């Protein structure tokens, strides 16, 4: 596919301006907990409007004409903001597979931003954005392989809720698998969810994939997951996403 001239000319500074989107974006950060080490494992960068409007408000303004630039802008804004805030953990960035026409070409602005803001490329996790309709498993596999060559980690988001299945897990072999909140909700009371978790854990253990449970809202959910051997946790029990702020361990609830 030919690369449009205006895309060739984009740099990470262009992405920061947001002018091609017609509106400004900011980033909120939600901590991901390493329960075993009792520390912050990573922060997930989540897009917001200039005044903190939610992701829904932002995505209402995204279409086929601007989704490529939006995807690039989110990556650059996440890296710039995290670096400015002094992020020294892993940084998880959502991406839109259908906005990527060539993985190696589309990663250019990300590498440029990481270099400019002195953010370690090996600290970046790219996860498939929730709700994104995947057209081709092979395309996503090529994207994951390209990102791995550049030193990035990869993650499948919302596993069990949408396109992803154990077949996809074996094909894509991400570094991290994020369990959908529909599986997590009241898991301490749902034998079917518990059985599903055990199946996923067995598959991930075989493939060397790390499991991360997101959407945790209660102590009971947290305790069941911890006792089941899930090490990495994320959800409102610990903290909601904070606009342009990296919450510290002291500011995070849900430890006790």
C-alpha cells in the first residue's frame, strides 16, 4: 500500500499538536498492581478529552478518515506525558490494528517519541484496544511480530469477551493476556468463571504468557484471583484512571 504524503510528513510533534484531529487529547493513567511484589507493575494510558472527557466522547469523534492519525497521536501523547510525569515502570498503550497499514512504517512515530522523550522502548506494552473489530488474525500476528522485533511487549485486552480465543492465544503468543472484567465479575461465586480461569491459566503456563486480571472492583474478587495464582491486578478497587497523573503506591487503595 502506498503511504499518503501527509502521513509520510508526520512527526511525533505533529501528533502532539492534535490539529489534524480537530480536538486535543490528554492521557489518564491507571496503575497495574504486582501483588506478589506489592508494587506498581505498569500504568495503562487511557485517552481522554482536553477537559477530561471520557473515552466515549473521544471515540465519537473518530472515523475512517482520522483513525490512523488518532492511533499515532495516542501513542505519542502517552509516551510524552508518561515521560514528563517521570514514569519508571512499564507503560501500556492501546492500539488500533485496523488503523495500521504497515506495522514497521506505523511504528516510526512511536520510536521517534521514545527517543525524543528518552523513554525506554522496552518499557512499552502495546495492547489491542478494547472493542476493536479484528478483521484478520494473520494481520494482527504480523503486527505482534513486528512489535516484538522492535523490543515492545504485546498484550491481548478483554480476553474472553470478543474476538480472542485460546486459538488466537496460541497463534499470537502475546507477552500478556488481560482477562475481561466479565470473567472477573463475582468470580468467587461463579464456578463456570473459575473453570474458565483455570483453562486459561493452563494454556498461558504452557506458552509462557503472563495473566493480568482487569476490572477488579471488590476485595472478594481480588482475594479469589490472588489465591488462584493471578499476580497482576487492575481495577477500580485499587484506583480509577487519573488524568495526567501517575498515582503512587501510597495513593492506591485495595492493598489490605
